């Protein structure tokens, strides 16, 4: 035991100092740029029998055994290229309301370069057959296209909140690829599509945007190194998948007016009976047209056209002394004059006479709109011939 302790005291005592790591260039939030040399060297200081010895510095490969502060050589590797795109749709629900037959309907996606080098990006867009936001699609959108925001990419990429000045503009945002997206910058990409005229209220259509990383500017395909690391070669690593491709989906929701139109009639007076009036010649008949909007969107520019039976004559001044038509929205009633030949007083009501048939038209401003889940009642009177 004592002998071993003495032997321990006589052995060399070494202190190893690891040299600083030196990286040329600068570090980004997404990481050090590829191709940067990372160099360092270790220094070994030691004593033998209490006598300090000359430092020995490290070297790669076979190493270094020659003492001296200038000896040895740095160990080097180069930073590899990380390809990492981040793509999400920007809303938490479907794009709505989308009207049947409407053109150039937009869904918006957020794209950020989380890699450590500038990337080119190519896109595809297509109908998506699976559920989005829990809803399966009912129909495909038509004329599906995609465009990149024309405003220069921004460095404010912490959240997918689109700046007010970066919104889709048809004809201005026309690029279909990104030649160069710098690390830590982001932009927005739009799917633009047309809505089939036969789509119905409450239906959904789902779309998918695909973004594929490419070589900057040339947009040639990238090849990843899936084998062993090459310390002195810039390897390409796909962080997303084997194709350097990411996907995101969005949804269109149809929200439109859906009318139930009801027309009824009632005899107001037959000028013969004291009650239980009958539809006899010279009797006064009132028509009631009810528009009930069962859809999910307000209906604008509503127009009612009613060709009167030739067995009847339109009754003028039927309401409030000089009004011809009553329009009721909720508990509020308004009135208009349906003058013959055109809407000269611009109140929204008029009559036309063509080939012996009188047609009553009621429109804006008499009926400015019909809100979702709302209704409008129109009354007018005729005399039975």
C-alpha cells in the first residue's frame, strides 16, 4: 500500500486544456451556415516528478507526439447543410364564406426556412381527398392554382401572422416558385381556386399545398447524403423527409343564401258576403310571398318578379292610401308604389306590361337584403276579373 502510494506520487501529472472552437462566418437562429470550418486543438500540460514539461498539442489522424506550443494541428470539420422547410395553413378553420360560382377564392399558407442555408422552393397544389378540420370534402374546387407573395420575404417569422400589407392580389402575386429564401425568413403562399356553381350551402372542399426544397436560383433537385458523415465535405441533410418536401392542407366552406319561397293567396273581400269571402269576379285577392333564407350567408340584390294571372288586375293604392306593395322584415313594414312602365320614383317597385301580361317587380331598395336565417314577406293585391 505504501509502495503504491509512492509510485503514484512519482508518476506524471497532466492537465489537458481543450482549445476554443473557431467557426468562420456567423451563426443564425437556424444554425451555422453550411461550409463553415469548425477548428479546434487540445493542449496537454503535464509534470514529471514535479517538473513541468513542454506542452504537447493535439493533431488529427495519427496524432502528435512532438512537444512545443507550435506543434500539432487543428482538428477540422465543416458544417453540413440542413434542409428544413416549415409550412402551415394560417387559419384555424376553413376559408368561409365561399359562394357557389365565385372565382379566385384564396386560402393562405405560411412558409419559413428553418434550415441553415438559402433555399429555392417549388410548389404544387391539388384537391385533397381526406378530412381537414374534421370535415371530409364534398366536391373539388376548379382551376386550382398557386402563387407566392410578391412582397420580399420578412425576418419576422416567429408566428404565422400575415402583415396587413402582405395579402393576395390577383395579377400582382404571380410567381409560382421561390428562387431564394434565406435562412430564418418567411413568406406566404396562396392557393387560388374557382368554386363550382353547383356547390351547396354547408359543403366543404379541401386542398393541399406541397413545398419542395430545391437548389437556390437554379431550382435543381437536391440530393441528400444518407451515408456516413464526411467531415470535410458539406453533406446535405433533409430534416423533413427523403424528398425535402412538406405538406399543408386548407379548406373552403360553402356559405350561401338558400331560399325557401312560399306564395299564398287569401280573399280580402268579395263585396257580396259579410264573412268567409270567396274568389268570385270583382273580389279583392291578396298574395303573400315569403322568402326564408335558410343558408349561411346574406342574400343581396334580391329581386322578386311575379307575372300576374291574366284573370286578375293589379290593385293600386291598396295599402296606406297610396301604396301598392307592402314589404315586411321582422315586425317592421315598409311600402312602395309599383308604377307602370318603370321605377321612376326609385323605391324598388314597378310594373311592366308585355303581351297583355302585367309583371310586378320588387327589388332594392324595397328589399335591400335578406340576412342568413332571416325572411322577407311581400304582399300585393289583385282584383279577380
